[in-house]
């Protein structure tokens, strides 16, 4: 069964947020320590799953963000404008 990388992202995020809350509420050191170790293991698994996911796209960095396409700006220095006669 193939599991989406988003599941690993959600689990890792919840573990790390739980660690933060537990630290702020002065939970016993052992609980926070072992949950931190588990969170680090999940982080390594998360990175592996995301990098090895079978995902392909036809987009490049030239597309920037799909929801807000940008046009490249041409910025010229003053001395370049004089050379071109602008």
C-alpha cells in the first residue's frame, strides 16, 4: 500500500508541536526526550519519502508560482542605458 508523503508530513508536524507543548508545560524529561527521538526518526523518514516519491511535473523554475505568474524584469544600470542610447 502506497502512503502519500503528506501523511508523513502531518505525523511529523503533530509530533513536533506536541514536543513544544510538552516542554512548555514541564512534562517529565523522559517523555519529552523519547518523543524528541521519535520525532527525529520520523523527520528522517519524512525526508526520505518526499525525496523518493514518484512525482513528475512539466513546470520549471521559470513558471515561478502557478497562482501568480510573474514576468521577468529587465533592470539596466545608468551606464548601460547610455551605451544603448536610451
